[in-house]
């Protein structure tokens, strides 16, 4: 029996497991940002961007919207982008 290389292990991970691990890493980055007390407009916008990416990943892989087309595919994107844009606008306006 041959040992698997790093590349073979990477390709053997199911997409939903890879997305789950990505969500965990992004969540840890967000948590670490708060624990380190990082602040400012750019940090806030980066954290907001990470939240939008996590929302898209959840919509695509766990809600099953990845294979859809038309209105249903865009529903989750619009649902994430509009609040994200409003929050971004509020942050920029305050600064």
C-alpha cells in the first residue's frame, strides 16, 4: 500500500468538506480580528467582505443554489449585497 501524497489528499476532500473548512478558517480570522482589537474602516470592510464570502459559500453549497439559474440564483446574492452595500455606505459616511 502506497502512502498518499499531499496533492492526493487535497483532491480526495469532498467539496462540502472543503467549503466547511474554508468557513471555519474565515470565521477564525474574523474572531481573531476582534480578539486583537483591530479596528478602522479598512478592517471593518475586510470583515464585512469575509461575511459576504461566507454567505455566498453557504448559499452555494449548503442551500443548493450553486446549480440554479435565473432569479433563484440571484436571490441570495442580492440578499447579501444590498445589506452589505448599506453597511459599507454607513461605515464610509460615519468616517
